[in-house]
């Protein structure tokens, strides 16, 4: 953690100071929580009123605002905030443990330069670890699996045999990569296991959350595209392909043989059936249930998932079902009265 | 496991025996499964008829009932049943292994008295473990993380750096605490990782199920309040705060920066979006999808979640949509006939 | 991996060749991906048109088809395809490591013949492992737990104390078996842990996916029936019983004390509440929410789950709610106009 003046930060993020450029910034926080010496940011107009109550010493904004708090005006406030957090705090550092004497590396495995392999790690036959990787305790790297350079494997991650992990990949604790796909041929009431001969390919710059399960393909490969980010407890079925730069929030589940284009965003607990195609730049809301192909750029909500402009209204109307049903019954009754007015009683 | 007379049990739970106080109780079971020598309980009136068929030697009840089976009358039958199970069976005991020679404890780490640290455990630099803790094999305690007294960490649990775990906390196997939050600043199509500088705080008497993922905060802390209990495969997003004594059933997912009051109950697979406030004593049904603030004491169901008195009826009416739609069409047709009666055919 | 002629494969799977029986088959793939030397299969008529574009050297079919590609005609094409994949590729083989010097086996534990126990495995007091089992690194076998013959326990699996695992069981990485059920007696605002004195029984030929959590029973046992297959991140509550040969796809959640018959199929993310009975041969669609008993053979969809013939139409009609509501309002307005025509204005 280090300190910078607001002016230095402005130079660093290519922004403009409005106010005192000499104030010292030690850390960063949200508008609501920031204290003196901290810089905050305003990316969502919804929080604009907090600009007047914040105790932050400076605020990163996209446009000049009417406030006495010093401002740092940039094109993309949230991105600048990220850059400043990296500058002031940096990312988690990894202890330089070298190759532990308490780990197990097969004779036929290869480990690159400047790697840090912790205690109780297993690296199996013919596995190949690139340069400058960190592998935390109790991780397991299967036979023939390859990991690129500068990747970090957190504790208790299990990567089965034959998988390919790229450069600068981060896999968080307790995740499992390359377990057999859920593939059985049912015959006479018994489910016979199908050999899963595909692998998992995780491309460069992917981050996988904690406790994710990514199945290997039955025949083809399961692929997580470059720059994609997976939250915690996400599961990807056998042979599915996640395009580059997709964001999959926690507890998303994607069945097998489904393809996603690039830059898709999947909200938490969303589910996608197998054997369908999702385009690029598609947004799937939290808890949505997708059972059909989706074209590029579409936004869907709900289960079953429907296009958002219709779906947001439609799902919010479920609450009116009781009154709608009652209204229909009243209409039916009234209409019947109009068509068949009650006969006069005989004694009239 | 030990035996007691029904009278001894009554004294222990502050209850009253109706029937023979000298019968011997060795164990406890449900009404349907209990055998001779076992005590059962009736907490839910729904099961009252089982009182007449049970083979239990005695039954814990809230009120005197018409039965020949000996009864133990108490104020809170289920609580008394729990107390008796604890008395007769006790909780799981943990083998006194001391500090294994096959674990790795950093020189700068501190471990309290009477701790049992199993094989293949890693305790990192400056970590601090309180007194009388048990840490099972292959658990990982990150740098600067603190654990209070009398806590139990089951096998393969991973606690990242800098987290704070209280007293009498139980964390079940394969859970992950303090992994980085899912926080990225997207800029020109690339998702840039935001340093996650908050921690996870787990207060006293919390139990975390197996395979849970609790993210550290981006700026503030993620907090699991005192006495809260989490089921299996629960995930809590970065910076969220779970109030004291909440119950989160299996597979619940809570996104980031959301706050729950105390004594909330969340059913299995329920999901809550980020940045909202849930009051205290709120009940959220299984699979509910919560996207708005909820005031104290409310019960909600469904996705999107709506207040239960409306929601239970509303969601149960989805099945009538086909007939409702058809009814509307018929109404439209009939009304059209009334307003524009079919013209007489020209030849009439 | 080995090669066979199409004729040899036909003999092996008891099928009939139409075309050149001497062509060499080296591997197998899908119709869309197959290359020369590979055999594919057509099990779903939906893919029949791919029969004409495939580059597969032969295709397994259920009936003679009009194509120049050599065919292998069998009764159950997908099953034959599985048999051929097993013949040509086989299943994953497990390295014969014997009993590692770096694992921990309690003196009172028993390990059968021809077992392979990897580094960093813990086998606790009185545990009993059958013959020809493989236990991968960092797995934990609790006190008194029994495992049958020919079972495979993948890395970082945790099996708590006293559980019973059958023969030929496969448990994938990071799964947890036998953790305490989510059972608390709430009294005066505090949740008191109930001792969980049941166990988990996993019968023969079960496969458990990665990252599954199967709770032990509170009083009775949790049972996974013979031949059942669980996908990844599945959770089974305390005391539930899953019948033989059920298929539970990824992220399924079943609460406690629920019983499933045999041969049920549960789609991904489906949830079932506690204390209910599901018959045999029941199909529960992905993301369904089951809150009531289901009789044998029924197919249900949606949350709340309803019988599929109604449910598929009903849930797909949620999208029409906005227009239905508007139609009702228009009907109400029109009917009002009919019943109470607008009064003439006074000056007319």
C-alpha cells in the first residue's frame, strides 16, 4: 500500500483534476464508506446524491459535477478506480516458496522456471507447468495436463488428466477441472458409463471462481474462452464452449454441448440446457432458464427465458394472476347474464 | 451413547412425565422409525396420528395427549428432543492428535493451547489459531487469518489470507472462505480484475456447510453474523452482510453488497441480487428470486419474489394460464358477436 | 486406443453391417465432428440429415437408412456406440502406486489387496477399504467408514465418519459425503445444533460427480441407491433416499427426509422440498421446484412443478400475461359500456 497525490493519480489514469491536486490519497473506497485520505468513484448516476455526503477526499467522475469535493474527471470512472486500486494496493502477492520438499512431482513432469509449488501438491506423470506459476497446497495436477505461464492454482484445486490451461489463468480454491462428463448410455434399466475422451481447454486470462466444476468433453473438448470469468460454484457440462470474455456469475449451470459466443453475461443461478447455441453479447438474467437458441445481442429473463422487453413485464405480472382469474370469471358471468337474462319467475 | 430413565430425562429437560418414569431410554428417533427403548417427539400436529402407531417407548409432547405411550410434556418438544439427543449421543468427538508432524505451520503463525492440527494442514505466515481448535487434514489457513477458540475446520477447507473466524465456528469440508470477489472493470471488451482488499468476517457460533463459497469484500468486509447457519453449497458475494442467527439452506446464492437483518430464513436455491437490503425476520421461500428490498418480517415466494399471501396463490395459478387465455378469447368472440351481430344473409 | 474393422465391431455389439465390413475404425465421434477412420451414431432422428454430410467412415443406426456411408445396424445405437468407445478407448486407467509412504493410514484401519492409496490421503481409525480400490491424493476417509471393492475416490474427496460406500462406486473430486445434516432446534432465537447420528449409505455402482454434498441423516440414514448417477454440485439433504438407477443432473438439490423411487430423472438445478415422496420413473425437468408428492411415472416441469402436458403450455404462456391483462381490461370496459351505455349529455 502506498500514497499518491491526486495529481499523480490523474496523470496515472489520464484524467483531469478539479480542485486541489496536492491532497494525499492513501486508499480507495465506496462513496458511502470512504474516509479522509480515500478516493471514491461515481460510475452509476443512481449514487450521485452520495457525492454531497461522502467523506472521501476526492471522487472519480465521468463529468464535472457541482460539488466542493475535489474531482478526478476521466472517461471511464470505474476503470480508473480499478487502476488506482491496483496502484495503491496491488493484487494479492504469492509467497516465494520455490519447490517444496513436501510436494510430489512425477519424474516425467516438467516444471518451468520461477515456479512456486507448495506442500502437498501432486503433479502427475508428463504434466507440464509453465514458468512463474504458483500452485498452492493440496492442489492436484493430473497426468499429461499442461499449464501455461504465470498461472495461479489455489489450494485443493483438482485438474484431471490431459487438460490444457493457458497463461495468466487463475483457478480458485476447491475447483475441479476435467472430471468425467455426465454421460451414460441407458440400456435395460442400467446406466452404462461412456468413456469421456475429450479434455478441458481453459484459454489465456481466464479466472475460475471457487468450487466450480468443469466437465471434460465426451468426444470433443470443453472450452473456456480467452478472458472469460467464472464466479463461484459454476458448472459447465461436457463439450460446451464458452466464448471469449464471457462473464458467468455464481452458481450458473450450463449443460453439455452448448455454445456461447463472446462477451455474454450470465446472472447468478442462470441455467442453460444442452445442445443449443447462444450468440455473442447476449445477456441472460439471474435465475433465467434458457431452453432455446438466442441470437446475438439479445437480453433474456425468466424461466423459461424470454426476451427482456416482454419478459420483465410478463414475469412481474404473475402477481396479478389471482385477480385476473377472478376478473375472467366475473366477465363470463356478466356475459352470460347479458346473453341469457335470468327468466322471470313463474309467479310474476 | 448412554441410557437414562424417562424420569431422569424429564428432570434434565425440565418436563413432566405422564406414565412410567422408570422406563429406560437408550436412544431417540422419529415416531415412524422409533423402536423399543427409544424416545421420539411430536412437534408438528400433522404427525399426531403417528402417536398411536409408534413403537417408541416414550414421546416428547407439548401438551398431554390421549395415548397409552408414556409422555414427556415440555414447553418446546423439538428443543427438548435436541437436548436429549445431545445427552444420549453427544456430538461428534474429535481425535486428540495434537500437532501432527506432517502438517506445515509457518514460524510466524501462532497456535493456541490444546489444538489438534492434522496431517497435511497448512497454516500460513502470521496466522493465529485460538485455543482448543481442531483443523482436519488438507485444510489451508491463509496468511494473517485468525481463528478464535473451540472452532472446528473440517478437511480440505480453504481460508484465504486475512480473514477473521470467531469462536465455536464450524466450517464443513471443502468450503472456501475469502476467495476474491467477482469484481471486474470492463473496458474496451476486456474484464480487468479489481483488487479485492476486504476480508471475510465469520462471527461466533456460525456453522458453514460443506462446499460453501464466501467471497471476500472488494472494499468493505463480507460478514456472517453470530449464530448464523449455512447449508451446503451456499455462496455469499463480496461485501454482503448476513445478520445474526440467519438460516441459509443449501444452494442459496446471495450476490454482492447485499445486507440481511437477523433471524432471516432462506429456503434452498433461493437467490438474492446485489446491493439491496433485506430486513430482519424475513422468510424467503426455496428457489425464490429476490430483486428488491424486503421490510422486516415479510415472507416472500417465487421468482420474482412476491409477498407470500399473494404469491402462493399467484404462482399456483400459472397452471391455469392455458384455460385463462382460452377464456379470454371466447369472451372476446362473444362480445364481438353481441356488439356486431352476424348480418342476415341477403337471401333471407 | 486400438483399431478394429467394422465387421469386428459388428460382431462385438451383435449388429449387422451394411456396406464394406473391412474398413478400419480407429475412434468414434459425433456425426458433425467425425473424420475418416471414425465411427459415429444416429440415435436421435433430429440429426438424421447429418447422415448425408458426415465424414464418418461408418455410422451406427437403429434401422437401415438411405445412404452410401457404411452402416452398423443394431437395436440400441447409443448403447452400441458406448460399447465401441469402451472397446477402442477404454476408461481412464489408474496408476498403480501401491500404498504411498506419504499417506496416513491409522493402525486400526484395514486396506484390502491391490489398493492404490496416493500421497496425502488420510484413512482414519477403524476405516475399512475393500480390494482393488484407488484413493487419490488428499482424500479423507473418516473413522469407521467402509468402502467396498473396486471403488475410486478422486482427489480431495471427504467422507466423514461411519459412512458405507459400496462396490464399484466412483466419487469425483472435491465431493463431500456424510457432513452433518442441516438440523437445528431453534429456541429463544438461537439455533441449537442437533447431533446427526445417521450415516450416508452409497450402494454399488453409484457415480457421484465433482463437488457434491451428501448430508448424513439426523436419525435414519441418507441412501443413494444402486446404480444411481449424480452430476456435479448436487446436494442431498439429511435422511433422503434416492432410489436405484436415478439420474440427478448437475446442481440438483434435494432437501431432507424425501424419498425418490427408482429410475427417476432430475434435470439440472431442479429442487425438491423435504419430507415428500416421489414415485419411480418420475421425470423432473431442469429448474423445476417440487413441493408435493409425485406418483410413479409422472413428468413435471416448472416451479412450482406441474404435470408436463399442462405445465409445458402453461409456463410458455407467461409471456402473454401483459396482453392477457390488457385484454381483460378492454373486455371489462366494453362490457361496462354495454351494460351502462354512456348517458346522453343534458343539453341534447
